[in-house]
């Protein structure tokens, strides 16, 4: 029985919301504008809006070597339909940033 409980705890820990434990880097709008056009691997990179909470919009930049989390003050950046931060990737909104973003092609 003890082994079963340990296995369940390990499974929940490993498969849980690991990204929630990572620190979000608070950046300015100018820094976000610069970062939107930087990437390591054009075939992998994606930006997601994952929600807003406590006065900040939260974004995930998925690229090699791994996800980076950023927060921008709500007062600096407008989101048309803000939502609460969600760990469910199905609720995330893909942002049109990265290698195919028009501003980055210039």
C-alpha cells in the first residue's frame, strides 16, 4: 500500500503543472517587442498567451532549449479577450509572433 501511494505521488509530481513552479520573468513592452522576433529554431518556436492575473499578462515562448515564461503589465499591453491563467494548453492562444511575424521579416 505504501508503495502504491509513493508511485501515485511521484506520477502526480512528474506529470503535474511543472511550468507553474518556474519563475516568470517580468518584462516591459519594449523587451517583449524585441523578444517576439528572436528564436533558436524556426520550426519549433511558438508564442502563447496563457492568461492574465494579478495585473500581468502571461506568455510562454516555446523554443529550444525549452519554454520561457514572461509577464507584461496589463497597463502596457492590450489583450482583446483576456482570460485567467490556465495550465491547460488547450486554453492557450497562439500569438502570431516569431519567424512568420511580419515585423520580424523586415
